[in-house]
């Protein structure tokens, strides 16, 4: 579907969707948030156990979170179902990741019509990650998996992670990417090196996606459903530049030839961040409306700010009759392959 065609979409009928063991509802009324976080006690305790200082690493304090506050935000924002994931800093320790996933599972089982979760994988631990994939699907009811752009300096697309991606591909898994700051940054007297959300989050996401594109990860593992956060990060700008560079590098025998157009078509994107007034339009330069889902980034962005952003987004989507596409129909397509 090209961009002109999607602008003409109208009269989208009622669809049904089923998420896990949750009740069947009409897609037009089931609005899904693909990008939200829960700051769980197991996560906070895990950071302490591993001596990870979230404020020092991220330049931003961990927000407070509770089920009650999240449900209130969802009610105010008219969001029916939220997919929870672990925030940043990333956890690479297998035991702590397991504790976090079990707490996520308990919350989602208590509120099955409101929450699902993507399990944390302890990248770059290959054996631990493969073990957790099986456990999270069979025992915990995970809808998919959260992976960091880099884990201890090992980036998505690195061949050392291939055994994990092979298993994710076998499971036809939903994989939601999340940024993780690069290991070495210019932190002194450079604001982008102090507050990760300002620049390093989209930069590292883009770095990871480019690495996957360059290494043919998306072609090797075509059954993984990758979701790129934050309106594609810097990829709308980098697509043309990377395509030209990849061609030059392959002609110089510095990398294997890749088809960047076909690879990017395999990706999905969430709208966490600031989709209006420019980012959504920029994202549509590299993808189509069928590959975009809603994301709030709650609670990292305070609820009152998110509600204002959502009003602007909804006005735009309603005007183009695309609300069901972004909030429901595309979400259903992504979730069907991982529902257990």
C-alpha cells in the first residue's frame, strides 16, 4: 500500500482480536500501547544487587510506577491494553532477568484484560537467553521479548547473538527493541552524553538497526517481528545515506551486498516520543501505515504531557481515518503470531 492509498482509507470494518487468554473484543475499541514500562521492585532490587546506578548511567531518575497509576493513565488516554517491558538500564544477569519476568507475569495474570508483557532476555548471555525464551513462552505467557540495542557493548546484528535470533525466529517471536546507551560517551560538558533520552537513545537504536541491516540479520531471521521504537529514531534520515554507503562498501569488498529497501520493509515501528507534527510524516518516508503501532513511553513521560501529545496525534489520525489502523489492526497482526 502506498502513501496515497492509505490516506484514502475509510470505512474500516469491525474486526476482532484475541490477546492471549483475554476476552475477544472489537478491534475498534481495543486500543493497544506497544511501548510502556513498569518499574518493578524486582528491577529496582536487581539494579542494587548488580551495583548499577540508573541515574548515573541514564542521566535521568527512574520514574515512580504503580499498577493503579498506570491503569489511571490508560483510562484517561483511552488505552485498553498495554504491553509492559523492562526499562533501561538493561539487565544482563540471568537470575535477575528471571525474577523480573516472573513479576511481570504475575501482574499480567492478575490484570489479563489490561496488561501483557515482553520478557527480558539477559543479552549477551546466549545460553541464558535461549533458556529464558522457552521459559517465558511456556511458563510465563510472554507476548514476546524485549532486547536492548546493545548489551555490554554487543550490538544487535552481532554474529555472537545469532543462536538467540535463530531461536526467536523459530518461535516467530515478537521482539521489541529498546535503546541502551553506548559503553563510552563524551559525558563531560556535553549534554547529549549526560541525558541519554535527548540523543543517545535514538542514536543507539539507529546504530543497532544499521548493524542488523549491514549484517543481513533481517534476511537471516525473516519470521521475527521486530518493532523499532521512537518513530524509527534516526532511521528516516539514515536510510538514504546508509543505502549509498552500503553500496560503496560492498563495491570495495568491505561488506556483503544488502538490499536495504527490502530489509526495512520487514520492520515495524512504534510512535513513542513525539510523532506530531513532524516525526510521523518523516517515518512514512521509509515505511507504510501498516507497519506502525502506538506507543506512549509511560511512565518516563508524565501522564499529563502524554495526554496532550495524544490529543494531537488522535486529531491527525481521526482526520485521515487511521485510528483503527494504528491502535488496533496493526497491533492485532503483530500479536497473533506470539499469542499462547
